[in-house]
C-alpha cells in the first residue's frame, strides 16, 4: 500500500508542460492529491507533498490538525499575481456535519515542482530569507 501511495505522490511533483513550465492541469492533480491525503489523514504522505521545506513533516501534522482531515469535499479557485506563484482558495465542506471549509494556500512552481508555502510559525524560514518582521515589533 505504501508503494502505491509513493507512486501516486511522485506523479504530483512535476509539471508536464514543455521546458519545465508550470502546467495548471498538473497543479490541479497536485491539489487533488493534497485533498486526498488530508482526507486519509496521511501525515507521511502530506509531508512528502511538502518535502521541499526542511520541516515538511511538522507542517503536514499542522495542516491535518488545522483543517480537520477526513471527509473534505473541496473545490478551488486560483489567481496569480506573480509569475510562478498562485493564491489558491479551497472551499467546500468537511466532516460528518458538513461544516464549511475555506482555506487559502500559496502554491509556487520551484525547480519544476509544485510547492506549498509552509504554515506560519510551523516551518522555520530558510537561512537566506528576507526579514519580514515589521519595525518596532
């Protein structure tokens, strides 16, 4: 079973466009796999989707906890204000009570792979990241 999961996840890592360009149909596959892994509460699988970040496993656990896992019925819309970066809004219902779900994710195209921005406070910023702390904070 884990080999099947690994094969499915590896199919979501890269685009199928020419020259390594982002392919939005491939982004849809990535997002479908993301929702499937959340529904399965598969932290290891979600960590593999997020493994471009140094603490992907911790981020996976936080996403599953924050979004409730299980029984998502989700669709999404996306806008791109910058090349290679999309703000994706997932909306729908989750859980046995069909509670509304609305989550905004940032999905970027890096090194011919889809990558999700880590949740605030979960994954430490990379060593070369700009300081975005407002002055006087």
